[in-house]
């Protein structure tokens, strides 16, 4: 798919922007704090209805304003769509999503209209940090290809919050839990099975895709990268047992006011030569691992949906050595890509690509085209002296 137009209104430091990106690679140069990530964040909003870096909508609205919005016109294999996200936090309006100028009733309706994969320096957290980061990665990815997954995820959370609320109340009142808890546990079990099956299926696909990608990027044949889904469900049949497990755990859960078992506690286990990457891998291996996960995500989204998502590479080029950068660009091929750089020294290496300068003055961001690239990215990749060093 291709983004034909991006329009921002009071979004982060963009007072107003109307921008038509190139169908291939777009490079954005600018000092730190100029508005490069903000632009990618707007694309992420139009794909998933939320930011990739903050959980609240209010920081995203241009300082001093009450309403902010981002709009993207996307051309995919099913035609052209305009996606609009209007943010008005703290008001009854909240967040509204529009597809072709019609307000959608549920956020799930926007899933898959625009798909994106974002690479950022924080991807290292996928290896280094706790399970929540990896679950979020899986959830964001699967939601873009399965609306029923996104709905199951939302409904599971709602049912779990209700269960937790009942447990907390019963603790406070020193009474047995409200019988309604049965209904919420039943709902949790149903949604948990959709979540588990989808995550398991995608993790298996990730494993297959990742293995050769890791080798390719690292250039080391003896390094075996593997991914496994670690769940509270040990055997498929245990899924039927979830309802019973929830019931059994009520007393313990009541003490803590939380639900201790379920897909909200699952994890992706990443290993290199069968050793936990989090515990044993070097910084370089972790970087390769994180990049591998994102490239595998790209491949799977493309395979399942039958078209390439939009690629967003935020400040990751400077972290890769020349060989890894070249490998990454080869993988990208002709996919529409937005790449940001904060190092102006890299500007010399942008020959041939559509290049823009992002700057901020008086708190307002501005994007200016500084170079037009040739028609296709392919020719660029053949440039013999293509290098960022
Ligand atoms: N809600 C907002 N309103 C106005 N400016 C904002 C808002 N949120 C962030 N900014 C400004 O945006 C800039 C950071 O933009 P960002 O895209 O993260 O920078 P970078 O180019 O380094 O990626 C900072 O100057 C910050 O003050
Ligand atoms: Mg940035």
C-alpha cells in the first residue's frame, strides 16, 4: 500500500501540514526535537488509532489547542481510502475515527485499512525488557491483520477489569464475590482462546521467517535465533480449563485485586543458540534480534494481507553498520518507506532518494523538500557508492 497524502492539524508540533510523500523511500533529516518522529507517529495513529510511544492522546495535541487531527489518504489493493483520526481528549468527543469521512462506530473498523511497521531504537526493548513489550508487539501486529483478534483483545480486557473490580469490592466488603463474576470469567475464557490461537499461529510463522533473516543480517551461520510462545496454556486442551482455573484462583486473586493467570501474562521467548537473549546476548546480537523481529513482521503482514505495509524507520540507520544498512535496504525493496535521521552528516549519502528537511521554529514544525529522487528505488539500490559512512 501507498500513502498518497498526509494532512495534520494541531498534531504535536505541526500546526498544519499537507504533504504528499514519494511512493518509494522518503528520507527526513532534522535536528533532534524538530518533528520527525511526530510525523511517523501520525501515520501510526492512522493505522492503529493510537501512538506508538505514549498511551494517552492529550500529549499529541498541539500545545494550547483542544482538538488535533491527522488524516492519511492510502491506496491499497482494494482502492483508495481516507482515514482521519480526530482527538479531543477530556471532552465527550474523545477520539473519533473517520473512514472516507464517515465516522466509524468501533475502532476495530479501522484495523487493516492502513498497515505499518515501525522500527525505532526502542525496539531493543523487545529483547531487553519484560513480557508486556513483547505482548504489545504481537497485539499491534495481529490487530492489523485480524479484526476479530483486536475485538477479542478489547473484550478480554473489559471482562478482566470487571472481574478484578468484583474481587476488589468483595475484599473490601469482606463478602464472597458477586455471582456476576461467573459471566465475566466465561467471557474471558472465550476471548482468551481467540487470543491464544492467533498469537500461537503468528509466533510459529515468526519463527520460520526469523531464522533465515537473522542469519542474513548477522552473517553468522552458527547463530540460531528462535522464538517460542510461552503461555499459561501448556496444552491446547488447557484452554477449556481456563474457566475452571479462574474459579480456583479467585481467593488468591482477591488478595491482590488482580487476575494472576491468562493471556495478559503470556510472553514470547527469544533465544540464540537455545540461550535466553535477554540474559546472554551481546548488544549487537540484541540489535540484530530486534531488527529480525520487525523484518519478520513485515514479511508476515505482507504474506497474510497480500500487500506491503508502510515502513517507518525512526532513527535506526545510524545504529547499524554499513553492511546491516545495505541488507536492510535490500529487504525493503520498493516498499514505501519513511526514514528519519538526526545526523546531518548522513545527508551526503542520500543521493537519489526523495529527501526532506524537518525543522522547527517558534514551536512549529516545517517540512521542506530538498531533493527529488529518481522514479524507482531499485536504481538507487544499485548505486555503487551508496553509503552512509
Ligand atoms: N503537543 C505538542 N505541541 C507542540 N509541540 C510539541 C508537542 N509534543 C511535542 N512537541 C514538540 O515536538 C518536538 C519533538 O518532536 P519529535 O518528532 O519527537 O522530534 P525528532 O525530530 O527528534 O524526532 C519537540 O520540540 C517538542 O517540544
Ligand atoms: Mg525522533
